[in-house]
C-alpha cells in the first residue's frame, strides 16, 4: 500500500501551496461566518482573495515538472507539471466567475443565513479538483473525486426549500455514489492484478509482465465509468440534465465547466501515464496495446455528441438544453483525446479554455434573465431581443460560439479538434463530428429565433448592475477576440501539454 | 496610391459603418440610413478607383506576382509544433480579372440595396447593422486569397443573412431563414474539411528555407509545393483528391444553387425583403461559382478536366429545370427566383467548357445576372409595395397605369431573355460559343439552347399577364415610380444597356485572367498526367 516517504517534507509542502491557500480560505470562510454572522457580503470577497493568492502560486508551476509526496523511490502521489497548472488556472478562472455569479443569483440569495456554508463547500469542490488534476495515484484520484462529489451533492441541493433542488441533489447522490462505487471496485481489481495503485508503477508492470486480459479490461472499464460520470459522457450521462436543471444556476455552471475540466484532466493523465509505451517524439502517443483506447474513445465520443445534440433538439427548458449541449461538447472534447496525440491534447486544452468562457457566459445570462422572469423556458424568451437587447445579443453571441461559427472563438476550438483529426487521417470521424455541428446549429439558433424573430407585447425590463455588466464583458471579450486572434491561447495550450515524465 | 490599402478599406468600411450605427440612438432613423448610404457610396467610389487603377494586362489566378493591390502580412503565427511545422495564417488580399468584376458588382448592388431598404419600418438599427456586416462578408470573400480568411468571410455572411430574412421577411420567414442557414452550413462543413485537408498537403517555403503548411491559395495551386504524403497531394498514390473535389463542389454548389441543392432558394427569396432578395440574387449566388473558379479549378485542374462533362450536365439541368419551374409559378417573386436558377446554369455551362470564350462568358454572365436579377427583384418589390400581392394572375393591363414602370420591366425582361443589344445576350452568346467550342460539352450546350426558348416563353408570358390586356379595376389608383425607385432602376438599366452594346471594357478587364486560367489548367494537365505515368 501507500507508504509516504516524508524525508523532505518542506519541499513537498511547497509543492502544494495553492492547495494549502485554498484550504486556509475555506477555514477562514467558516470562521468568519461564525464570528461575523451579519457580514455576509464579505464572504465572496474573501473567496476571491483566496482564489487570487492561489492563482499567484499556480503561475510558477507552469513550465516546471516535479513530483511531490513520494511513495517510493521513483513514484509519488502528486505531479506538479504544466498540464496540471493549466487546468488549475482554468478551475480558478471558472471559480472566480462562479463566485461573482453567486453574488447576483436570486436562488443563492434566498438562503441568506447559509452563505458561509455555500462558499466553504465551493472551496471543498475546488480543493478536490486541484488534487484531481495532479494526482497520479488511484487512491488519491478516488479521494479527490469523493471530495469533489460530496461537496457538489450538497451544493446541488443548496436551496432546501426548493423541491427541484432537493430532487436534483438526491438523484446526484444516487448516481454519483453508484458510479464511484464501481470505480472503487475497478481500482481494487487493478490493484489485485498489478499490485500497485500508482499509475507509473502500473505502467511499468504492464510493460514487463503479462496481465490477465479480460480482468484487466473490466477493471479499466470500471474506472472509466467513474471518470465518465464526471465528464458526463453517454451512457453515464443520465444525471446531467436533471441535475443541471435542478441545481442553482451558478452551481450548474460550475459543474458544467470546472468539474468537467478536472474529469478530463484525470482521464488524460490516466490514459497517457498508465498506458504509455515509450517516449514519443512524433507527437502520436505509443500506448501499450492492452486496451484499444482509440476505438473505445471514438465510439464513446461519437455516441456522446450525437446523443447530446439530438436530445437537445427536443428541449424546451434552456437549462436542460444547455445540459444536453454540454454533453455534446464533452463528445467533441473526447474526440481530441481519442486522437491520442499531442496535437489532439493541445486541441482539447484550447477547446476547454474557450468552452469555459462561452458556456459560463450562456449560463450567466440565463441566470440574470431567470432572476427576473422566474423561468428558463424557451417560450418565455419570446421577443426578449427587443426588450433587453444587450443581454439577448450577448446570449446570442455565446450560443453562436457554442455552435462553432466563425468569427467566434468556438470555431477555433472546433477547428483545432478537426486539425488533429485530419492530421491523424480520421476523416470519417471528422465528417460525423462536422455533421453534428449542423444539428447543433438547429437548437442553438432556435433560442435566437425565439428571442429575435418572434415578437410579443410583454415588456421585460432588467436592470444590469455595473458589476454584472463588467462580468458579461469579461466573458464576451475572450469569446470574440480568440475568434480572430488566437495566437496567445494556442501558445499557452501547447506549452501546457507537458505531463510529468514525458 | 500604391501604399493605400484599398482592399482592406473596401472590406472593412462597412464594419466601421456598423460601429457608427451601433452608437447612434435608435430613434435617429434617418441618420442611420444616411450613414449606411454614405458607407456603401464610399465603397462604390473606392471600387471605381480600384477599376481605374487596374492593370488590364496582369493575369493573376495562380501567379502571386500579377495579382494587384496585394496586402499581405502574417495574421496568426504559431511556432513550435515540431511535427507539423508551424501554423501560419496570412491576412492576404488581392484582386485579379476574376474578382474585380465581382467586387464592382458587390459595390453597385449593395449601394442600390441600401436605397431599396429605405422603406424598412421595424428595428431599423438592427437591420442596418446586419446589412453592413453582410456587406463585409461579401466583399471579403471576393478579395481574400488565403483559404482560412476566405472561409471566415464565407461564414460571416450566414448569421446576418439569417436575421435579415428571419426578422424582416414575409409570413414564412422563420422557415425560410433556418432552411437557408442549415443548407449553407451543411455546404460549408465540406469546404472546411477540404480546407484542412489541403492545409496538410501543401507546404510553403519561407525566406529562411524552412517549410511550413499553408492556407495560401496561390501556394496550394502550385503543384511543386505538394508534400509527398498529404491526403490531398497528387504525389500520394492513395490521395482523396476526387472525393475532396466533389465535397468542395457540393459546398459551393449549394450556394449557386445547383440542382438538386436548390430548394432553399425559392423559399429564401419569397420571404426575404426586397433589398435582401436583391443582394441574395445579385451577389450571394455568385459566390458559389466564384468559389469554384477561384479554389476548385486551379487547385484541382486535372479533376476539373475529367469532370467537366458533369459540370456541364448540371449546368444544363439547372438551365432547363429552372426555366420549366419558373414557367409553372404563380408568385412573381418565385418566378424570378427560379429564373435565377436557370441563369446560374449558364454560368456553370460556360465554365465547364474550359476555354477562353466559355469562362469569359461565365464571368460576364455572373456580372450580368447580378445586375439583371437585381433589377427584376426591385421590380417585384415596386409592385408588391403598392399592391401587397405578388400573384401574377391578380394583375393585368398595368402597362397603361404605370407606363414608366412597364418600360423598365420590359428592358429587364428582355435582358433576362437575352435579347441582342442588352447585356444578357453577350454573356449567353459567349457561354454557348464556349460550350460549342469544346468537344466534351458540345451536345449538352446544344440541348441547353432550349433554355433560351423556355426563358423567352415564361418571361413574355409574365409580361403579357401582368402588363398587357385589360386593366384590373382594383389597381386603378396605383402610382407610377417614385424618385427613389428611378434612382435605383436607372443606373442598373444603364449598365444593362451599355454592356449590351459595348461589352469590351468588361471583357478586357477579365481577359488576361481568363487566359491565364485556361493556360494554367491545360498546362497543369501535363504535370498531373506525368504523375500518373509512374
């Protein structure tokens, strides 16, 4: 089992400064909430300060490649590398936005006395994700997933008085605990076969000795189930629409971006480290052929995006529609992983950074509108383009970007996925993915149609506070700028694909 | 003059106008309209300046040195990917004899469409913002020489067009708008795929000797730049060039629109407001054929050669099918829409001939069809504004009631039929001369002449139903043309008559380019057949 070697404790502690800061922020939030019971408005401020300092300590992690908390001479629990730093950066940006969203959410405001709980649980999620993206030991992966999940179960049902919230939370617990149970079972089988939970050690065992094929495959599929649940790919997606619709909107946005990012990070690390055969110079990964990852991932991603897109066609609730669209996007992202090359990995990172802004933007505007009209039904959006032009136009831009039309950033994300696919000569897959875009256009444009093409006498007025205005602009700017000038984004992404040991 | 980035100005002036309109208050309707008119007017002036400084002897097509008004700099420059070279995208604009007539056409049509938009009555600000965005997209397509840039402009047009049809259109506008959008997006995904495929098949040699993949259309056209293993490289024995050609062709054919991808057009035209119909028929349809001539022909010359019979066949089907369908219409606008399909068939037929006559005829027909159809749609708009119906059988005897209007209609109709002395005649004659001159397309060309007959039949029949005979009492009070309508119709009529009597300036404009294209395709044939021999 795991035996920590604690000879160089101070060095190891330094490696997890960001996580320590986040934990301290969590503690600070709880204590502040206990002492200054009436000063709720400082809680978001403390959260943002905590995130800011965590970010400062994440920045130097770019370009480094080191391990922390060794369990044996060569292996360790955590990898601190550019790849994890990239995802930590994404998670922090998403968290800052979600904290800001929560400040104007009516749902969150409806529970004024439990604000402290809300923000500290959110930090529980963030800490879980931070460990998840750099973990290279299955036990740590499992524990981080549990920390992430347990916090998000509570947050999904945060508004206790809302039946919808409670239902979402209950469903989430049932699905979530089942899938993590399956994952844990898979991990135990894998441990039984290889005698280790460390990804690097499993890798060397696979390289030098034969393992029973069927049992091994079953254990891998079980672990894949647990991760697949987090990134909500078909057929592990059943929770997604219900929870996205039921949970408070900031939490939905958070789940759809940050928690999915962490899930993808762990999937990529799991595949690349466990199955790497040799150091590859060509950019295409050489994997140990126990599992045909390419076919498996292509199959899952095509099913996921096709199902997500077609199911979204019939949705009347915008939150549900965005839930299915996020399933479809998970499919596109998975295609980038399925290429099994550095090119594909770069595409995934680019896609994720863009997806973060456009998806958060879409959810934020849906939230602002829902604050006022108390509905997320597409039919209630009729004619909104004329009564609230700024919000509607912004939503339109986010949705067009989600569709992937130039000159928005969403196009660049898709373009890089297709670059990777064509580079790997996976033309048929590329065609299927492109045809999916046409399907996606239909339901995204339907929202635009209702807002702009249909008219109503009902007049809705929404006042946008200066803060919310700035938030929207901060989300719009990258969505538009990265569409025409994406050099910096691609540079960051391609410098961040370095995993520890590669 | 040499350093003035005239093409960038032509392309991005509308964006500037869009920003101005964006900051104008909603109530200032007149200033919004005037801003747009000034911007499109400036664009027209710039395009005439362009024409006056144009060097008629420079060929263009595949030769980077004979393109004119070139603007080129690195737009995206990402070093590093060791295994795929560097990603570089150029901001590369330039014109030759193929694009200049269409730049001119776009400027003219947009200006006239702005005038025609004067009676738009709801959400004026939104309308003109979308209108100007569309303008940038159209101009950009005709001047871009980098495939990536071309594609961005190509896609940029979709969304404004969707809203222009969808918000300001007729009763079934939502259906028409989404149908247009889905069809064209479906087409452009094929263009995108071929674009990426070509990117990985061709390499540009930089000044320092390193080779990088490229989107530069002119580099891709040069057979010497192909990589040995690219999926669309002729050097690769397992290449997918034929499939890519067909995919690219479908992508462009949807825009033309070519049978059987034409069904979006009648719906879009019928529902779109007059000004948008004018733009759609006048400029947007030309993009399909322009794309084929600019991209497919020089990049895949050997496949163009071997498939030219099929292109001619589809041209013939378009001509005859469009004419027959037009004859069956009861809606004035739908009739014009189908006549457009028929007339775009001539363009396809002309370019399939692959000789100087045919390709000149095709380009000239693109220009002429742009002006003539714009006139026809304006004419429908005039009568619809007054009578609020487009039912051909509801009219009769309007010739007495609106004599000036009838005069313009007659000129436009006769030009569309191809009566000698009007511009339509010259281009159709050239198309047929070209088609007869080429062995592959001769028979199809002969069958296509039937289209002229059918064209005359439906046009004259319409003329008779609407303008001759006894005046329907209901229309006794219809006023004749207003000053604004004169202002829109007179310049177009002048162009139609002028190019009918004296087409030389236009033919001179494109001559060098057409010759170099024909020469390039025929020479390339030698290169590609040498590849097959070993």
